């Protein structure tokens, strides 16, 4: 099986990939790019919080102020 880059497949399975990366590149390499993912999640949470606040300002309702 060939990948689009023309190289052969490096790993046999997810577990094989995990173990080879850990052995060859170290533990730190498993978390490369995690900072960007965390910032993306935080920005999404900020948008949701801002939307909720705007909704409370516009409608004048507070959470738990009405019947279900």
C-alpha cells in the first residue's frame, strides 16, 4: 500500500505508531501541536459565553428565572 507521497506505509497500526514515535522521538513529540488545539477550544468557549451573555442582555432573562 502506497501513500500519496510515494513513500511506503510507516506504521502497521495505531499502537505501532504510538510505540515507534515514543521510542524514536520521545514523549514530548506526542504533544506537539497541543497548544494550538487548546487555544482553539478556549476561543470556541469564549464565543459561546459571549453569545449567552448577549442573549441575556437582549432578552432580559436570567438563567433559572422562568418555568420549564
